[in-house]
């Protein structure tokens, strides 16, 4: 995915997060042709999450931190496993995307397609935006996103019925940035130049059909994916209303 586009999107959702005490989420569950919410029936595989953690420098630029990102990529799946304990749907072994994956390969195209769908999902949560929809038997609009039949490759490789895809960008305010925020607050009478934010999109995809059966977007100004407790808190919010009993 074009990271610049997601950075612009993060700016848009920053205002949304700023209005919430803890976090702003936008979740939606797909419905079938009769208008009933889809129920997840089968095993789920966690696809290696696309997570990048950065520090916000004094000038406002984000500087990625590999050590932080590697820690978050380890803690996040563990937190998902903890959150899913006791659910009827079982978790298949996590799927790590090969480091040398050819982006033009079938799997590479599936991953890139999810990136595009995630972008569409995130933009659809903005005021005035329109969801990707189609009508059910009663004429009501229902969510209509799909990764297509190519996801069957993931089912063959993992043995799972559903895949959980996640994209997160998390940033933390540096000392220099924090000082500038205080100065800006004092000089402007309360205006905030901004600091760290946490932004994520997650979706559950049926590997038999390619249908996105549930998704959620999260935007907030707090949180820390560098710690186990912080990862658990983010997972609780991201997996809000996931249709798994």
C-alpha cells in the first residue's frame, strides 16, 4: 500500500480520535442476502500483521523504529490469541508472510488487494463517504467487499476457513515534540500541534469466498503496542463486535 496515502488518512482520522475519550472505532458486520448478520463458522488464521511504530520528531516527521515494530508484531498476535480464548471458532497456526514474497505472485496480489480494500474501508468511515454495498432480498443495502477467489491459496496453505488481516500505524511523541506541544499550547491559547496517534484497520475474510465478513477501524491518541498490556488493550478495541461466538 502507498504509505503516504495512509498517512494522509491518519491526519483525517486524528480529529475523529481527538473527540473520543479513549478511542474512536467504526465496526461493521456483513449481512447475508436475507439481511441477517453473517456468523463466523470455522477456523481462523492470523495473517502476519502489517505494523509499523514510529517516533514523532520535534518537527512533526515520523521516524520508524524497527525494534519497536518487531516487538509489536510479536505482541499483537499473542494478544489476539488471548482475546479469542474460549471462542467456538478455533485459531489455526499464525501465518507469516515470506520476507522474499514476490508482489506479483498470487499471494502477493492477495496481500496487495487487502491493502486496497483496507484503504477503502477506512475512507468509507469518513463523514459523507459511501460504503461498498449491494442490496439484499429486502432491498436494504449491505456491506459488499471481497478479496476474490484468489484467497483460496491462503486456505490451501493454512487450512483455515477465515483470515484476520491487520494494518496498524502507531506513533509516539519524542521529548522535543512534547516540548513544542507545550510551547504551542501556551502561545496559541490552547491549540495543539499534535503528537502520537494510533491508527488501525482489521478485517475478517472468508477464505472460501473472499468476502469481508467483518471489519473495524480504530483511531486514538493513546496506546502502546510496545508492551503486552498495551497490545491487549488495542486488540480489545480492534476486535470489537467481531462475529465470533
